[in-house]
């Protein structure tokens, strides 16, 4: 029963890390959302230079490993510009900026799947492009994006484990810390795995609920 | 509607030309609307009817030509004037283009709130009035996907009318509808015409055109090649292109030509 007591002893410590992971994921997803939506809109509707700038951003963040980005920003860039946001803040920013690249492509796909007629209808009523995008295009595109977004959530959650490399006190870092002291690798990593699994399931389930709640009446279960 | 009482045209589109992908789709087309005018655009597929219509509210910007609202020339490069023009000119599309995520009442209310700045309650009140006018007061809470084609088109008409347009453009408003639903939409349009709403309508419903139109414009290959009252153009033996086109249309649709009177 030695194993069990190790786990029980380590659990509060690891659970505190779970909180950090949740903060990381929530922060990164929010940042990714706030950047990703305007990026998607720019890529579809903005003049070529702006669209290309977004394209470059996406190309960069999708083309480089997250781990490298973490080091590049935390040890490199942030030091250079004198930004000190701590490991949690830095992890949030880097994960968020990476997620923005992926999220923007989810939203872009949804926007492109809407008929051009929706924008035309708004314009014909005297609404500006901006008003139509905000009140007509995005409400529909975001609904369509929920399944893809759910996928992004689960990937981001697992990517957050890499913040361990910066010393961010999240699940992985704390589990590793306890395991390296107690040598109970197997049970501890299984515990951490189960925690990741539980958070993934909880989030995915919540998003599926949201998807159902946001469904436009009259459309079939495929969403649109 | 709120049309001037004098004889100044309420809207003039003059010498419109439009190029798309290097081809001249519209070549020097003009139209002038006086209070109460109902003008019907007909012509073969690809003639440029939709293009002409969409140039009038600048959904497509004409490459050449001028738009006049009453005495005022619209500078459609100026976004303020452009949005103002579009508020004056309502548009009905063949495929309705309702906002799919909004109920009928909110489809009508959205632009009232965002363009007119009405409060939510005011906008919904107006929306219900407009929906009642097209006979849909009991469908206010339904979403586009829950409505029939005819009902969708009537919501679209209510949505356009809610903006108090001075003129309405209709691009084949009934051609996407099942035959049994055409009547309910035409009734609404006929009613609008009777109340003096100026309209430019692309349609192949020639009986309707004959009954309601003050003028028919026949378009082909980007030109308006005939223009005149239905009596002139469709008189038996008139030997006009319009007449000829309509005869072929009747043959195609298996309808009987409408006799004079
Ligand atoms: N976006 C576009 N780019 C290039 N060509 C276009 C575009 N839209 C329309 N056209 C061309 O312009 C011509 C006129 O099209 P338009 O839709 O105005 O015709 P129409 O008279 O409304 O025909 P229909 O009765 O089939 O609706 C057609 O030859 C069409 O192929
Ligand atoms: Mg057309």
C-alpha cells in the first residue's frame, strides 16, 4: 500500500498543478480566440497585404514546434524586450499565439463555408461590412466552428504539458518532480494521465452541449 | 410611399456599364423611376439583368454611369452615400438570403437596430408590423429553415420594407419557388404595387408583368434593346423582340399566351 499512500500524498500537489494547467489552457484558448477571430476575418475579407500578413503568422506558428516557441519567446524575445510575466504568463502567451494560428484556420473554414449571399443581404439592407460580419457572418461561423474548436481544445491541453520545460508548475512538471524523488514513476504518470483524460472529457462534453444549445432551429443534427 | 409628388424621377440609373473578368456585361443601360412606376426587366439568361439590378444599389459597383436619388447625384465611392443609397433601395433576391441564424422577427429587426439605431423593443415591434403586412404574424419566432420558400421570400420582403425603401429591386423573386407557392408571393408584390411602391423587377411571370408593369425593358447581351408599356410590346402581332421572347417562354413552360385584355 506504499504506492497508494505516495499517490495520496502527492495528489494535492499535482491537483494544484491541474489548476495551473486549466489556467494555461483557458488563457491560451481565450487569447487564441481573441486573435484568431480577427485573423480569420482579415484573411477572408481584408485587402491582400493584411491577409498575407495573417498568412505569414499562421505559416510561422504552424511550422515551428511549440517547445521551440516556448524557448524562443521565454528565454529569447521576452528577455530582449524586458517582458517579465513569469512562467505561467509566458506559457499562456506562447500557447495562445500558437493556438491563434490554428483557431484562425478553423474560423476561416467556417466563414468560407457560408454562402456569399449572407454578406450581400446585409449590404443590401444598408449595413456596413463590419456590421454584417459581426452580426451575421460570425454568429453563424462560430457555431460551425465548435467541433473544430473542441479538437483544438484537446490538442492545446496536451501541448500545455510542454510548458513543463520552462518550469511552469503545471501537472506534468509537478508529476515529474514527485516521480523523480519517489521513483514511483508508473503510478504517478498514470495518475497524471488520468487527470488529463478527465479534463479532456469534461471540456469536450461541455463543448458538445454548447454545440447542441447553439444549434439553429430547423437544421438537422449535422449543424447546418 | 414617401415619394415626392412632383415629376422628378425618384431614382435614375444612367448609362451603366459593367465589366466582369474583362467582358463587358452591361453596356450603357439606363432606367428612370417615377413615383408608382413598376418596371419589369426581362430577357434571356445571361443578358445582364441581375448585374443591372445589383449595380443600381451598388452591390456591384458600375464601372461607368451615374446614380441619381431625386435631385442628388450619389457618389458611391463615398461610403456614407453608398450606405445611404442602399437604405433607399431595398432588394429581394431569388434565393431569399435570409440570415439563417435569426428568427423571422430578428431577420427583420437586425438592420433596424444596427442601421436605424432602433432599440430592440422598437425594432421587434416594427418587425411584427411588417411581418403582419405579408401575412406572417404567426411565424415571427420561426427560423428560416422552418419556413417554406414562399414564407421565406415574404420574410425577405418584410425585411426590405422595414427599412422604408423609396424603391424596391426584385430579382426573380418567385423563380426558386414551387409552383404552388408563387401565388402568395406575387400577391404580396401586387399589393405593394397597388400601394404605389416603385419597383424594378426581373421576372419571367409575364401575366404578372402584363398586369402590373408600367413599363417592360427587354435586355439582351448587356443592352436594353426594347422598352415600352406592356400594351405596346406585347400587343398581338406587335412583332417585338419582347413578344417573340415571351412566345418562346410560353412554349418552353407550356403555358398559354395571355390574350389581350
Ligand atoms: N461575378 C461574375 N464574374 C464574371 N462574369 C459574371 C459574373 N456574374 C455574372 N457574370 C456574367 O455576366 C453575364 C450576365 O449575368 P447576369 O447574372 O446579370 O444575367 P441574368 O440576365 O441575370 O441571367 P439569369 O436570367 O440567368 O439570371 C453572364 O454572362 C454571366 O456569365
Ligand atoms: Mg439573374
